[in-house]
């Protein structure tokens, strides 16, 4: 089984099905009698609702229901709360719930007001246009940095400064003391630009009501069915969990935004029960822009104190983070508690004070998006170290070497109090620089200059906090035909779990890779699980699969020992057979499985069947994948266009189950980072609050042509906190690429800092300003 075991670059077995059109997505499901839903959304960023007239829509052909927020309240559909508690610094936090349909006020362009259900989607769309809503427009605020200003429009009554919560990491006195004894202080003001996650599959929700069982059935893309089930049941529908059945078929991407507690999911279940028939809602791409949570959106001022040897003594960070108009599931946790788990990243500094003001704006709510606070935190530290390198006249690689946590300091308890359990950071940087030919850059720079182009190089080091919920479930059942049915509580929406987990089972059980089936995404078939998010699946789900495999093998050894009239301790499992050590006595899986299903052949006390499950729990909150990324860019001076000429990364994801899958995850994460660094930026009109970038015509997602050749390496430093030695692998590129690319562009054009995205116009203007500043000195 070595070909398909742990560490092998096995091709994703699910790809054949998905690439040949044999996947099943939620919109492929059309149960008999399925009605179609369309949502009437606010065209205003902020307005009072004066009246809603629905009679013409109700009378339109094919219309089955036209529902408002008043109907939702009458039917007991609950408001949607934020699902996290963020400790407040100073004034208590303000966490208003969100109605599924608004009745009094709308607070962003796209806010749902009316649900129209008809026989066909076209009929629902036609009827939606007949709904008449009278609005009284109000002033809007979309500027994150200015949302708490005294003259800003007030979004929520009773909260005149638009502040949700102010959070503080602590250690303020220690940080001030570090600055007091510093030899030098550097500072940076930066923006982590707002992004739209944009999974390939637009969001879709299908609701059914099983009247006989008095039970809701929900189909929709998610990152784990249990969180969807539990939150819909508790907060929206007010029923026990077992009264909601959630099924997620194939899912075309997640990036952190799938499976949130969203109004649309509650709407289709509510409408299905009212009508007694299935109801489906499908978002168009613009509606996906308006209804999926956005990511990032932070404005930061940061300072770093250093001693005379360029060793970091302390860091002071002040951030304003945009929450949007309402609080999504984990919205205020992302820029505060979540991002702060890696505060200080891979550097030896114990005096860091991070204060974050989470503010409301008249925009789409924000939530976790690939990295969920960690890319922003890493970006701040990397930009500060670039500024410090310039201040001291050191190279950017050297100043980092002076500040990395050393191997002899590990386990290293970071400022958040979490032990970094493994990592060789200086070594990983050296591997990346050698691979990128950092030393040979001047020659390449000179060649570009001879061709009329500017060339720059930059690096970014990141550390991730991967893990999430500290439990996971798995089950393996051996079938009578010799196959293993694997069920898991994680959820694959592109990561390749069907392949990676089968590799673990194949190696441990010694059965052919193709004889392992895979079940996920059904809350009736999988009773519990933490889903997939925070790069947790390999370290949580993978370990659960390994331990369950061990349970199956141990029971099979006991049965084989009984058949062979030997002690279990004398039987070894090897290459799909069970052999008495030192003899030629053996049985294969077929015979063991047959005996397992025949009570007459079982050892005393054994239950029939080979069917084992367990819930794996661990005490540690997370582990720390990390890596060094090096970007090399060329800039066209006349246009400001940036081309990534070379891109190198060396990541430490612990023990690698499948290097092909890991490289795929690195590619995807890096492309997310390229999008943030160079292309993507959500824009709103500052006066009207209109959403200006709600289509791909206006919002620049990276395409294949924006991807450079990736030169990727791995530095495997296993984590000691799980027996697989694995760390997360899904989000590192989103953390490493932005600082590396920004560093490279700033190096190329000779400016200390430039805010993302580095569009051609922005780079061109920066070049002009730099040249204008140089001209008088030259004269």
C-alpha cells in the first residue's frame, strides 16, 4: 500500500468525478414541487422603511407567497445573533441581533426586505419587481477609519460612535516600558483591504419541511453541517437539533464564508414549512457579492521599539476593524481574539499591546476569510520589520534572523499565552532564500534595469494558528465485500479529504486505496463534527481517522488471533494479512470480516461486525504552521504595472500526508494573497454608500494570467501534539504573500510603504511622487 500511503503524492480521486461533470451541487437538486425564491434587497446603504406594498406581487402569475419581516416575527423566526463573545476594554460591547427581513430600517445595499416565492425563478423575479417599498434615505458611513468620528452618521441608535466593541490584548504597561528604553522606534500606517471571498459556487439554499416527521431538511453548501444545523435550530427556528436535518453535497469552495448563520438559509426553511413544499434560493454573482460575508477591512497604526542591536523590544498596535452593518457569526472575533493568537508571530518579543476598535459601517458584514485575522497580524509585523531594517541599514533577511524565536526556546509561550510547539524559523528562511537565489538578485535587477524596468525583491514570514474546535469524530465500518466505509465530521470543499484520509486508512489497514469509500456532509449519517475551518482537518480529522483505523485493526487482530488459535499479542497486521509472528500462519481481511459477522466465530465478549467510531479530543487550542515567502517583481515605470517575476515559498506544515495536496493548498493561498496585494478591493461610494464593486466587471479577482510560476518547498518539522505530526496547510499563502509582494514592490520603486492593492495607477502615482521629491535635491 506504500504507493497510496502517508507521504505519497496521490492524485485526488474526487477530481475525475468533479471535472467530468458528475459532481452533485445543491443547485443540481430539484425535489418534486420545488418552488423558487427571490429576495428583494435594499438599494440604499441606509434608510428608514416607510411602507412596503406587496399586493401587486401577490397577484402576479405563479406567486405562492410574498413574505415580510412582520410575517417572520409572527411565525417565530428569530433574529440572528453574533455567535462569539469578545471581552470589552472600557465601555461594554454592543452586539445587536439581525432580523432575517428588515421592517424598520435598512443598513447596507443588499439588506433583505421581502421574500418572494413562485413556481419558477422567472416568475419570482417578475413579482419581486412589483413590490413597492418607500424609503427615507439616511446619511451613510462606509469609511472604516472614520466610522467612529464625532460627525459620522449613526447606524445603530444608542451607539453614537458606531463602535461594536473595543478589545485590548493587555500588557500595556510592559509595552510602554519597552518603548521607554528603546534606542529606535519605527512606525507604519497600513490598510488591510476589504475583500469578497467569492467561492466558485454561488450560494444556494434549499429548504424542505417533512410534515410526517415534523422536521426541517436543509440542503446547502457549507464547511460542516453540524454548525449549520445547530445554529439554525437554536437561533432561527427555535427547535431541537434533531428537528433539523442538514445535507451538504459537493461544494465549490468555502474560504471561511460557507456555513454561516445567514438570513437566506432560515428563509427557505421557513417558507417551505409555510407552503408545505420545497423552496430554493439561488444567488446570482452580484447577489453573492451582497450577501456573502466579506473579509479583512482593517486600518492600522503600529509602532515597534528596538534596541541598539535591532532586537524588537515591544510593539504597539492600534486598529480600526470594519464589521459591516450587522455582526456575522464570528465577525468581531476575527480582528481581535482570532488574529491575536499569533500576536508577535515568529519573533521573540513579549511586550506587545494590541488594541482593536470594531466599528459598524453601512456595508456588507465581515467575517472569517482565509486566514481569519492571521494574515492581517502577520502583515503588520512584516511591514514593521521592513521599516526597521531600513532604519538600521540592515538587510531585511538579517533583521529577521536577529529576532526569530530560536529552536532552543521552543516550546515558546507567545504573548497570547499559547505555546508554539515546533518550528525552525531561521532555517526555513534560509531554505527559502537559497531556493529563491536571494544572493543572485542584483544581477537580475541589473538585467531588468537594462530593459527599462524596475525590479524588486521582498520576503514575508508568517505563522498560522490552525486547529479550531478541539474535537473531531470519525467512523470506519468494514463491509462484507471487504471495503472500508469512512465517515468523518470534517468537511471537504476542495481540500481533498477523500484522498488524504483514504491514504491514512489504506496505510493503517493495509487495504487497497480504491476499496475505501467516503461519507461526509449529512447530519443524519455523521452525528457530530467540527467541520472544516482554520486549517483544522488534517490535524483533527486526520488524527480521528488514524485512531479509528487503529481500533478497527486491533479488533481485527483479536478476531484473527482467535481464528489462528494464537494470542492477540502474537498476531501482526502487515500488507492486508494477519500473521502469527515468526510463522506462516495467516488469514486475510476477507476471512476476518466473515468471522466478524458470524457470532459463532467471534471471540468471547466481542460484538459482531467491524464498525468502530470515536471522538478525538485534545487540550491544545492550536498548532503553528509557518513559512517564508519570497516575491520578486518587475514594475513598468510608464504604466505602474506589476508583474510577479518569481515566487518562492518554503512552508512548514509538519508531517505531510500528501505533498501534492499541500502544494495545491499553497497555490490557492498564495493566489488569495496575490489578489489582496495587487488586485482586490471592495469600494463603496463615500457619499451615497453605493456598492461600486459588486460584479467582476468592477472587482478584480486574480486569473490564471496573474499567477507566476511557483517554486515551492517544504520544511517538515512535525508537531509533537498529535501522533500524525501534522499542522494546518490551507491558509499560509494568504498570510505570506501580501507582505512579500508589498515588500518587493516597495523595494522596486524605492518607497517605504504603499497600501494594498498595488494597482498600476497607485504604483504609477507613487513613482511620480518619488521622482518629484528627488528632483529639487538633484537640482
